C-alpha cells in the first residue's frame, strides 16, 4: 500500500486516538498525527506485519505523545513559577537585586536555585548531581526559595 493510501486510510483513527490521549487538544493531535506518519515512513522497515497497521501506528503515536509529555514536564520544571520569586515581586525589583540575594543563600540552596534558574534540568537530574534523590532536590529548592523570600523581605524589597 502506498504512503498516501495509508495516510488516507489510517490518519483519522490515529488522530482520534491522539485526541483521546490529549484530552481533546486538536492542534497537538494534528501535529502528532503528522509526526506519527513521518516516523512510520522513516522506520517502515521496522513494521514486520505481526500486528495490524493501526496497532503499529497507534503505538508510534502513543510514544510520541509520551515524549511530548516528558518535554512539557521538563519545560514546566523550568517555567518562571519555579524561579524563586513571585511574579509580582520580580516586576518591582531589579534582577540584579534578586541575584545578590541568591548569592547570600547558603549551600546547597544557592547552587540548586541557580541550577533551576539557568538550566532546564529536572529535579531528578539535580538530585543526581548531588548524589541525592529527586525528592531531596525538590525539598531543598523549596527551602531555598523560602530563605530567598526571607532575605528579600529583610531588605524591604518586597
């Protein structure tokens, strides 16, 4: 079966499957449907016919969706809300003042806060750097944010 025919026959099923996985996110489902067929074409040799074509395509789609979720989680871990100041605070003070306060934090709080601000590392990766768990990294980051707020309040910046 030609690629165009495969797309016409299976695209709607793959799209609906992705819509169910994504909670009805139309644009994501459309994007991942396209990517599914691209992957299927580029890895056609891996289809051995032991499963139905729809099963194989939906497995590719599911893996792409899971990859998307992982990327979103990493992105969410480095979103501005993880930066150790509230957004209303950051609008009222200069970034220089924030960094001065960060450098007043004791270790390991300072390093963990700086890693979260400047990298897209997950808490698991940060924990690994320190030879600790992901939970340890999350808790230490949270405590570092709290100490940073105390430092900033003490300087009457808040």
